C-alpha cells in the first residue's frame, strides 16, 4: 500500500531556505510512472499547489512562488524533496506531498501524506 | 489562473439530510478536470470524486459529482455522522492547479 511521509524542520527563519523531504513507501519510484506533487495549506491562502515532478525529473511549478521553489526526486532512495528559498511569514502552513492519480497524468491527487507544519519566525 | 468559487460557505444540516455543494470555475474546465475532496481537522484532504463524476476508490455511493464546463456539484444523498467536514473542489485542467475556498458542512 502506497504511503507518503513528509519530514523536515518545523521552524524556519525569515529569508532562509525551507527544505522538506517526502518518503515514498509501498511502491518503487524507479518502476512506477507516477507524477508527484507538493502542496501547502494555510488559513490565509487555503490549499495551494506548489509544483509537480515526474519520476524522470521533469517538473512544473506554480509561478506564484516566483521561482523560489525547487522540487527534486531521488528514485534510488524513493523520496522527493522540496526547497523554498527566501521564505517569509506567507510561506508558513502545512506542507503536503501527494501523488497524482495514475490514470490521468497530473490529474487529481489520490494519495496524500499526513502533512508537516512549517512556522516561519526569527 | 482559474479561480474556483464554492457555495455556500457553510451548510448546516442534520444527519440523514441531503447536501448539495456548488463549485463554479472562472474558465471552462476541459475534459471535466475537476475533483472533490473531504477534509477533517488534523487530516489531509481525501479524494472523493475525480473527472467531475467518477468516485475514487472506496468512496460510498452516497457521494456523487456532476457538472461540466464551469458549473459543478457535489451531492451527498444522505448525510452520515462522519460526513460533517470541509469539502474542496480542485481544478487540474490548467496550471497553476487551484482549489476552491471550501464549503463547511456542519451539524444543525
């Protein structure tokens, strides 16, 4: 059964870089042709799509982050990563990794991690 | 960017009643590229409906989705106690993918 688990520091200082990982278990990323996404949720902005990466490394981003986000995938370790540079208080929230449904490239998200809370404060 | 508007903001109903939730898109969603999710406190969103009307795996048939173009509806035919939650629509027709602000279904 596919499971996703986010991890990373819960507290980041303003102007620094937020780095999060998402461990994938129950499927080998090397052998699965999946699209993986990062999303976040905050009281002010609601649910927001950050970006999506294909298992081969091709990625698509939400321009609202002004090119501050980078998503990468390491199929040998079965995990994906997210970096958001120059964070501000507006980047605080719960961050999720999720899988796009298999039958529709970059379709709905059917499997979600439990999320990790990120606070931005000095 | 495609903006999704959900109505009503809050729906107060009793168990056993029917719930009708609306999602309107600012642009036509090709191929019915709309999904519905349910979210409870402290949990991630749970996929209910994809492709506007297809139930996701394991979703009870009291949940149904309909609509096309810019107007979509999620119907809960008979509310069970576990259905009181927040519901979001999500468009994946065009990037950036976007979500609606949610409809809260609470106990009357």
